[in-house]
C-alpha cells in the first residue's frame, strides 16, 4: 500500500461511479482537487483504490470529504490509512500556520463509528457530524485549555509590550481552573477586536494582594517606575469580602506570537 499526495480527475470520477455517487463535471472536479488544502490517493496492486481530501479556509476550519475506497478493497484498512496520513500532514500544517484548527465531516449512513476509530468525536445528541480539534503542538500540550479574559486598555498595552508579566485576579472558581501551559487570550475591553495571546508560565496563589505585591517587582505587576504599587488599588475591582473568601492569584504569563 502506497499513499501519495495527489488525486487525478480520472481516478476521482472512476471511484465516484463505482460507489454510485452523483456524477460531477470534469472541469468542476479538476478545480475542486486543485483548491483542496490536502489530498491523497492510495495505490494498491498498481492502481488507485482510494482517495480522500481536506478542504477549508486554511486557518481555522476544514472539512474532510470524498473519502472513497474501491468496493473490492474495502475492509482492508485503506480508509483509515488515508485519514491517518491526512491528519499527520494537517498536524504539520497547523504547527506552522495556525493556533488551532477544527476538522469536520458528515459521515455516510451508519459510518460514524469508523471516524470515531480514526480519532474524531461524535455526539449525535449535540451534532450530526463528526469533528476533531487539531492544536498547534508548539503552543499547546495535550492537556492545555484556552481561556479568554478581558482587560482595560492600560494593562492590555503593558502586557502587549512585554512589561507586565503577572496578571492579578481573584482566585475564584474560574481562576481555579487555570494551570500551567494553558492559553489565555486577553481582549481589550474597549475594543474586542484587539487581542493578545499568552501562555501560563506559573500560578502563584496568596491569601491577599498584599502578599502578592510583596512577592513581585511592581513593573511585572503593571506599574510604571514612578508609580507607587499599593495593594489597596485592587479593591477598585474586588471587595474585601471576596478577597478574604477566595484569596488571590498571580498568573505569570509569556507572550505568544
């Protein structure tokens, strides 16, 4: 079994007809193949016995489609081999070009279990099709999760400049979910189109902001050299009662491109 990164119009049409699928115009097929993100053919006994391709926007979403295997060669692992090959290539692509990428598909009747075995998720109670999130391995670990937090303009700019590396928050239920290597997207509260992507380096927990302020240099907390760093400043955001109830956290972050 050999898998190559191309599909011919002739093989595409032959397998379409063999499987009883709708006939497509040759010119349309040629353009469709050309515009695919990724494409593969499986060669067995000197002939093409399977094809599959991925189409999409090349950045956030894609669709696995035209997974076809010659009926005489079905049940021999050809479909899974092609999908495994495509997913490996797509992982390489995401590592170079994207943050994360969702690959979706619409399985044919009674065929969803096959795609689950290939690594896709399928929950018929929530979604008809199957899907798989592919994350950039240079950014995410296997357990990393992504969170979104809003920031006022001043701390937003300081994080963006690389000066502020400790984000101070109440250690409430949401913050307790955070862990090292998670991704935080900070949105400018005045303009949600402005965002910063960061990675959690460490989580520092304290009983109150006074302890937190004593631990870190004020520049890392977002103060200028000529400013007085006073933990009372945080009471404009959080009440004394909540600080005592939850404690506080210093989220150490680093910028991501």
